[in-house]
C-alpha cells in the first residue's frame, strides 16, 4: 500500500491541525485582518450588552406618579361626624414601586401618613393614603400651596423621593382659614378625623 501524499495526510488529520495549518498559510496582513475583525465583533457585542443593561437600569429607575388631595366626610359616624384627608397616588410608570412615607409642612400645617405601612403600587394602579393633618394657627401669610415629599422604594430595592404640590387645595385650606378665624389659639390640632373629640382625662380629674 502506497503512502498518501503529504497534502492528503494534512487534510485528513485532526481539525485543530488543519486550522493551525491554514492559519499559518495566511499572509501576515491576512492574519492581522482576521484578528481585527474578531476584536471589532467582540467590542460591538460588549457595547450592545452595556447598552441593554443601561436601558434596563433606566427603565427600573423611571418613576411616574400622579397625585391628588381628596376628602371624605361623614355626618353621623362617629357621633358628631368625621372628616378625613387622603393623598391619592397613582403609579404611571413601568415598574412596581412602594410608597413608604408622605410628609409636608407649611407655616401652619404639618402633614404625614397616619401609619408607617408601605403601600406597594403595581403599574397602572393607585391607592388612597390617609393623612394626619395638624394645624397651628400662627401669624403669617396664608398658604397658597401644599407641598409634600413622597418617599418611594423601587423594585430593585433603591429609594428615591418625589416632591409634589397636592391639589386641589381648597377643600383643606378653606377649613384652615375658617378654623383659624374662629380659634386663633389652636396649636398642633389634628383636623383629620372625628369632629368631636373626647378630651383625655388629666391627673386628678374624676373618672
């Protein structure tokens, strides 16, 4: 049996041997061109991955909210009636967020959540958060706006704050003006809740 020519031995050998042989057969300029193309492809793939990751992070951090101030009232329950103020928050963004706190202060008003429970909001949903509204009838110009900070926790665990002006203001500011005209001595008085409050007993008073 005659031996195969060297070229045939090369072509019938293992794949890595054939590839190395073909690579060695390329001129130097050809090898440089191939390496350059590989580097360009790797760089393009890396840049594409970075852009995708950046877009995902921006989407996760994009928060869009709408807010409004609402009022609820009852003339019979509890006895004497009750007035409640709420901030209604709608999540208009693409990701879930949680409202962790609402707080605001003007010259005469201090607003905050009535409890510490976080309110998770899926995209397209909203929630009404009961407010504590404490009034001190101090001298000075009347309020024209109701600025508050809404603290949020994102889906990725990060936190952020949005500053908004609650509207409409009239349902609350009209009450403030009336109360301060009648009771200018009010200090740190809660106006969100029962209209009639039973005073807490003081030391030495009969039960």
